[in-house]
């Protein structure tokens, strides 16, 4: 297969997606790479029907790569994730409305262009979590205890950083009391994995980042998010508050940290999605009411929800073939570049073992 990866400047040295690019090359596929933040791209030639089997984006909010991915979708190319789905989660204000209207457990959300406008929110709803609607990687997320603290300056390390406030829309949500631990659930084309990590709001809280078992309730929420937004590769931040799980963030193509054999699993998922299409193809955002009880849609198939914390089995998460297909003989053309592949392909992942259900601690 021939794939094109769009890699934003912020991720030019990250293992995700660069290790995935190298893995796909080691399996014999041709992978072209565009760097939207630091190269001239002749889009009339680079983006055309039939040029690639799929385009894949690792983006930051507001980065130029999403426009290029949407251009690829406009000429009929498969994109991973679906370009409309990425736009839906990259704008946190839009994502909050979509999620809440679909019945997902998200906090009440307010939007304003200036932080002082949040002073109109009843004081009983403070403390607030305030963050830029186009933020990413937890940057510029702050806890505001009382209305008179709304104009406190942003931390110096956040100013000017990707995801920091830049004059755009801000959102505010009432703080969900919790233990200071984030629960991050990753979906690799339907296969679900949960991890614990330290909350950006509680950096002093010592948390060992680790994989934890899924409960059926968390698995249902995470799977439903993929259906509602039309995502295949994504991560969900969930807090365990006093009234139950609360969804506080959704990310397309995350880091997949602590996912076993993450590089091989994500690589295999990209190939399967390139062959069979992505969850967002064929329509806009479905609503929670369109789901049959106990089911969630992944790609082109409808599969049963996982039970007792077990990941949902989908074709995209099968191990990659032991024998790699013959490499493509079609040479890349400018402005594409290809990172060097390792000398030998890593062994394909073994099928994941079922995990017993267990309660999950944490939250922000």
C-alpha cells in the first residue's frame, strides 16, 4: 500500500507517529511524509485522487496539517482519522456540545473570548477548569478557585506554546473533585486500553503511569465516543468523580503510552483502515440515540461491546502478517520524504489476553 503521513512540527521527533512510519516501511509498504510546518507543498500535485491509499495526520490544534487532510478527503482519499471527526474533537467547545447532546457524561461547559467573562458564572460553580478551546497536550489548562482569580497570569512556560491561549475562544467547566489521577483510555480501531497518569492540574501528586483494567462502564463510554465522533484512533480523558465517570477531553491520534506493542498495533490498524475505510465515512456525527443498546460501531462493522474490561475484537487489531508484502516499486516524488526503516521488522504483536474487570482509581 502507499500511505501519506502529515506530521506537524511539534511531533517531528516523536516516536508516535515516526515509529509507526518506520514499521509500515519495514512491512513493505511505501510511506511518504509531508511536514506541513516546514516545507513548501505543491498541493495541486501532492493532493490528487488515487495518489495514496490513505492519508494519516498527527496534528496540533490549529496546525496546517488538518487543512491538508481535509483537502485529501475532498478529492475522495481515505483519511485516518476521518477529517470531519478530527475537526469535531480539536475544537473543545464544539466537542463539548456534540458529546453532551449525544448523552455522554461531560461537564456543563461555558465559552468566552476573555477570561473575565467567566465571572458571570455563579460562584457556587467555582472552582472552574479554564482552558483554550484549541488547546492541546494539557497546555494552559488552569484551575481557577474563585472569580477574582480569573485574570491571574498564565504560567510563563505556557505562554506562546502550542495549545496556549492565543486570543481564541476559551472554555470553562466546573471542577470535578477527584484524587488527582487522570484515567486515559486509548482506542486502537476498537481495541480499548486504560492507563493512569498524573493530572496536569495536580503536578505534585505522585502517580506511577501504568496500564489498568477496564470496567464495563468505562469501556462503554470510551467506545460510544468513537461512534459519536466517528473516530478510529483516539484517546479519552475520564475522571472518576463523586457522581461517576466524567469525560473531560478527547484526542485524535494520541501517544498510546502504556499500550502493549503500541507501534505494531497502531500500524496494523492504519493498514486495515486504509483498506476498509474509517468510522467517519458516509455521514456526519451520529447521535447516542442511534446506538443499539450494548453495541458500538467501528469502521464498517458493528460489534458487541466489551465485557468485564476485555478489549473489543476488530479486524484492525489482528497481528500483522509474519511475511511482509513485496515493497512498492513506485518511488516517492517531491515534496515527500521517507524516514529510514529499521534493518529488520519487529515481530508482530501477539493477540491481547483478556483482562479481568477491576475498579479503576483516579481522576482529575
